[in-house]
């Protein structure tokens, strides 16, 4: 009998790619997503259309914060792997609409934890973010670094999710891995993120807004490399023994946080150059100050993930950007 997984946020950028990978490996995958209008729902529907072509995929629509929805679903299906990716994402939008982060990220994650308490999977995995490192300046970011100064409400809700999950892991013995993702990009990517916005503008001959006058660095992570990291980490179920000195394992619970990043930060202007090379067009840049909630740099220390999952593939930014631009031109026929 094939193994059963539940992926929340399956119509989203990362959830879609993860579902495809699990299905290709023979898993039965149930995907729950509310297809929220935070960005173009046609893109989410197009991702779901692809997933529906797979026999092992079951689609469910609903909000994770709906009382008992997840508890009933997990009681019915008893997934051995649960990957919770549904969330209200985005740093900037959390300044405009903080309540949606309370509902999706705080209440939604609470409902997921309650469901896992009632029907424990073998491994519960959840998305956090590099944004939890906030005002930290010591680079690269290590999971064991203190991370108490979030710069946006989005990041604060994700830090809260880490703490909520740690307490459930402790109280109910739920093996839990929290991922801290670092600026994920690639085909089928998110319209609210820089690569999508810049590519779209450059292809239309419109200017792009470059924040902090271009003095930014991001540890961009190519989607296939990230999914490889998730799949390998799914085998590294947290127990009671730390794996080496870099482990963030809780002293009281089978719970850890793990960075999934490329480990090689890229300067924003080099990133723009990669878009120019892939599109064959010059970008007209408008320099802007730093945006509220944002941080100038992110850089993942990969020691822990390498100890748990081995060395991961690291797609070069120029190749990854070219694959995104090829997808974008094909999908939007431009
Ligand atoms: N993409 C990145 O660079 C990045 C970086 C750090 C962390 N993350 C985290 O990874 C996860 C996946 O991110 P993504 O880039 O795929 O984002 P995404 O917005 O493309 O995917 C999230 C999905 O969740 C769904 N959703 C939102 N609120 C919901 C709710 N209340 N109930 C049910 N479904 C809901 C949305 O419809 C969407 O399809 C998120 O938790 C995000 O915070 C992403």
C-alpha cells in the first residue's frame, strides 16, 4: 500500500512542487488549500489543474483555521506525513492586513496542531521563514542563534508557530520539523515576489523598483533544491538525541528548526543582471529606500541540514532565473 501524505497549501508555489514530487515517488497525496485571492487565483488554479492529472492526488478546498476541518480530515485519512505550508505569506502585506496572518498562521496552525494531537502523523513538518532572524546581523544565520527581533508581523506569526509546535511536540510527543525557508524562486513562482515582478516589468519595458538602493543580499533557493531538502528531511524524524553540535533539537521535545537555503547569498543587482541576461533586455531601475519590515541581507548556515540530509544540490542563480523566465514566457505567452 502506498504511503499517504497531507500537504496544506497545495495550490501554492512550494506546495504544488512538493505535491508533484511526492506523487512522482508514489505517495497518495491529499492537498488542502483555500485558493485565497492574495495573488492571481488563475495561477493557483493552473497549478491545481496539473496536480489533478495525477491519479494519486485528492484535492480539498477549505481554510485551515476552520474549526475541526483538519481534525476530521486527518482522522479519516491518517496521513503518515503532514507538511503544513498553507499560510498568509508576504512581509509587506502583513503591514496592510495583519488580521489575515492571525487567522491563517496563528489560528490555522493551532487547528493543525490539534488535528495532529488527535491523529499523530509519523512526522509533522511546517514552514517557517528566514524572516524570523529579523534584526540579527551575525551571518550566516544559524538555527541555534537567538532569533527574538522579528521585523514584520508576518515573521512574528511564524516565530509564534515555531513556539506553538514546540509545545505540542513536548506535550504530545509529536515529531516535528520546522523549515526556515530562504527566498524560494523558480517556475510557477509567486507574483508578489521580486523575480516575478521584475521579469514581468522588464518584459513589458516598464521600470523596476530596487529597494535599499540595491544594497541587499538574498540567499535565493531554487525550488527543486528546496523540495529535495524537504523530501530528504522527511526521513530525518526528530528523536531525543541531537545530531551533532549544530542541532537545534529542543532539549525537551522531538522538535527542531532547520534552515533550507542555498548558503550563497546573491547581491540584488547581480540578481537583476541574471534577469537581464535571461530576458535579453535591460532593466530600467528606480532606486528606492528600504521598505518597512524588510531586512538588508539573509544567509543560511547549512551545517544542520547537511548533517541531517547530506549536501543538497545548489542551482546557480543564472540557471534558476533562466528556468523561471522560460516558464514565465511560456505560461503568459510573452
Ligand atoms: N516562497 C518563499 O520564499 C518562502 C520563504 C519563507 C517561508 N515561506 C513559507 O512557505 C509556505 C509556502 O509558501 P509559498 O511561497 O508556496 O506561498 P503561496 O502563497 O504560494 O502558498 C500558500 C498557499 O496557502 C493557501 N492558503 C493561504 N491561507 C490559507 C488558509 N487560511 N487556509 C488554507 N489555505 C490557505 C494559499 O491559497 C496558497 O495557495 C508558507 O508558509 C510561507 O510562509 C515561503
